[in-house]
C-alpha cells in the first residue's frame, strides 16, 4: 500500500513537471503604488502591491 501511494505521488509530480514545462518562458512582473479613491467621506489612500506572471516573451 505504501509503494502504491508513493508511485501515485511520483506520477502526479512527473505529470505536473511535464505540464508546466510549456510555461518555462514565464517571468515575474511586480508593481507597487498607492490608489486614491474619492468618496462621500473624503479621499482614501490605499497602498497596493501586485505580483503577476508574464509569458509574452522577452522584456
């Protein structure tokens, strides 16, 4: 039973590696800043930070 579970986990990891090999050109894109919203209670400032994956080729 133990070996069967290990084989299933190994096959799953191998499948994930083969599936994600097409994403080998992925790059990280980050941005940070401040958003300002004007509402009925006055202006509100909210900081934000974004992390995205970009696969559009070279920068």
